[in-house]
C-alpha cells in the first residue's frame, strides 16, 4: 500500500511510541517476551492503523502474548492518545508478523541442505 508523506510520518511516530511501550511499560503484560513493532500502515484519513508485531520467543509463548495484545487494544490506543498529537486516535488492527519465523525456517532448510 502506497502511503503519502503524512501517513508515513504518523506511522513512524506510532511505531516508535508502541515500541517504547513494549520495552518499558508492557513487559509485565507480555510475560517478558521480546516484542517489536515491525510495520505500521495508516489509512489515508489516518483513522485506521494496521500494526504488525513480531516476537522473539524461545518458550513458544508468542500466541499467548499476541492474544494478550489483542485483548488490550484499548490500552494501546489510550497510550497512543497520550503520546502522539493527532486529531483522531486511530482504530488499531493488530497482526502477527511472521516474517522472522519464515526467515528462520528458510535458514534451517538451507542449513539442512548444506549438511
């Protein structure tokens, strides 16, 4: 999806604010699973945001943490409202970004082929 300059600016700011939240305030909520915002896509009217989250999890808790994040979308919207100056706080749609898992699977296959 092609974004204009304002969409990119707001996406970047929301990504930074949510990243800070997951690092500082959300540790207890996320069971200490390393969570990062990999991408944010804004609608042209800036009222909707698609947020892609990736997890680095050695204990296979990613699905539980993803469910917890989805249950706390109101809390995330409130945090964005406090830290980003926008006329309207966007509705958040949270998606799990599986690109890290996909890359790990490809690397494992390539390693297995090399043996």
